[in-house]
């Protein structure tokens, strides 16, 4: 399949594995790239630029296909050494960076000087237009369905994607609620040039997470995610668990007086406890509504091959057939009064 995204990134299929904390390691990124998609290493999961350098080199040993690195720009008291992370990316010849969080504007000159294509994650059309303005090559448009931070507008992809298509002149991919061929075909129909999948890739054989995490995803339904940290305007969609229930109780009790310190134990440092140790009640960890569509743990290659073959079948057999000459004629419209 050829789209603006496959052409831009030199990949076979328009399927991107988004950066995920304590999930986006070299083995998953390489598996996605080897299967024809675009794998992403999560930069800040590597605690230092030196560790990121090592992880990139490890990924290059496992694949000769394009892969990217995610850099999330966080509002923190002590900022990570982003110039050093970017240097590690550039020195290893990585040509694709997925940015998230705050605007990457101040780092764009350094990224562009390295010949790097930048795809920025956005939760609104206005943010997407800003990303386009500052020189991003593409954007990931994240609907309210997505795991992680869906923004504060609560616009689902059935509305957000066509709006993005109406406004943007750069390519975009759809993120949130996508797990199979139906989501890919729908996203393409609404103007996207590809899709980003996060939660779906966690439930694969190569995902380097505890088996409890994969089991929790299989057992969950679309009713099992929760929205947390909305009072702090840092809204996050997470999978419900005992830690999340405690967090929501604190939010309810504190109301408008809530401070990050009131819940920090349930949102900070949680990912190693969940992804590595398998403590499913440790606190808040990102998970999308798409859990309602996930019912197996295939290999990455099996998943991507299935999506692409079923997408072709959907388009050729179902959608094209709806417009065939054999279809019944539409009723004539009544004349206007």
C-alpha cells in the first residue's frame, strides 16, 4: 500500500507503533519495522542519552529497515537533557522522530539539521496547524478514544479526522481506537495517510512487558478505561484498577483543590511496577478504548499481515461491491415543493 506516509518514511505499510513508556524498546520497534510498519523507540524510557544511544544501536542490529525515536517534551522542574538525546539520535543516523507533549518548536532546528522527519502528536486541529506551521513533516491526530493524553477537547476521531483533512496540507496519521483492518480503512477514508497503534501493539508476543499486562488487556472491555487528572488539565485515559480507583476517590474528595502531590504516588513511577513487575494495581497506566477490540496476542508480523490482508478484502469485496452495477438502484428523490 502506498500513501503519503509510506512514501515519506520509506515503509511498506502505513502502520506506526507509537512511543509508549516502558514498552517502546528495541525489540518491539524492530519487530514492527521488520513487518513493514514503522517501529518507535521511546526515548525517555532510556534514563540517559547514553542509554538511548545503546538502545538505538541494539535496534539497528535487529532491523535494517526505518525506525524512529519518540521524544516527549514534558513540563518538569528539571528538564531532561533534550539536546543530548537529539545528538544520540542524529549520531546514529535515525531519520524519524515522533514528538509529543509540548511543542517541539525550540528543538526543530537541531532535528532538521540532522535531516530528520518530525511527526508530532496532536489532540486538536489547532495544535496540528501549529505543528504544520513550525515545520513538522506530519502529525499524529489523536482522538478522545486514545490511551494516554487525549487533550481537553474530547473530540472523537469520527469528527477529528475529517476536520484535520479539511485543514491540513501535511500528511497525518490517525491515533486512537484502531486495532484492526476496519480502523485502518476507516482512517484512510477520513483522510488519514496511515494509523498509529499503541495499546494493540502491547498485546503482541514481542512486546517486552509482563504477561499480566497482556492478560489485563485481553480481559478488559471498552467499558474498562477511566479518565484521570482532568482537574489538573493533564487528562489521561488509563485502564481501571485498584490504584486508579483510589486516585479517582482522591480527585473527588479534593475537588478543585487537587494538587499533583496528592496523587503523585499513583501516577509517578508506576510504569516499571506495571510493565516490568506485573503489579496491575500499582496506579495509572495508559490504555485506550481499543481494548474492547483486542482478543488475542499474535506476533507483530501476524498482526500487521492480518490487518493488511483484511483491509484489502474490505475495500475490494465489501466497499467496491456496494457501488457495483448489481446493487439495487437508489429510490428517486421526491421533487421539492
